[in-house]
């Protein structure tokens, strides 16, 4: 075997050790990365939970505004003697009472 060929094989062996080591580390750490990604997808961060709660509160507040307008309209018609409007107003009021606990109340400043 010629010395040049021996040097080339030695260099290739040294270079491949780094590649093999890197591949081995990648294979060993792959399950950990997969599990970590799965946990990230399965859990909700505090900021995501806060955003979701804020969206839910805004939707309830919007619904409460719609109900309030419908209730006022039904009460006007009820005052004019429309019995069906009185029934609608009662149903709307019941829905408003059920929805109210889910809406936070702002403290009143003195």
C-alpha cells in the first residue's frame, strides 16, 4: 500500500468519525425531540390560555349586548300590549341571567 493511499484512508476515517458521531447523536436525541414537540402541542401555555379566556369573555360580552338590545325592544313592544313580546322578554332576561356570571365585573371607582 502506498503512503499516499494510507494517509487518504486515515483522513477519511477521521472525517467519518465526526459524521458518525453526529448521526449517532441525532438518532439518540430524536425520540426526545419528538416527545418534547408532542408535549408542546398537547399543553397550553399561560399566554395562550389568557388569550382564549379573553376571546371567550369578549364573545359573552357581545352576546350580552345583543340580548340587551333585544330585551329593550321586546319590553317596548310588551309595554304596547304585545303578549308574545312579553314572553320573548322573559326568555331573553333568563338567558341574560345565565350569561352574566361568565362576564367579569369591573370595579367601580369612587
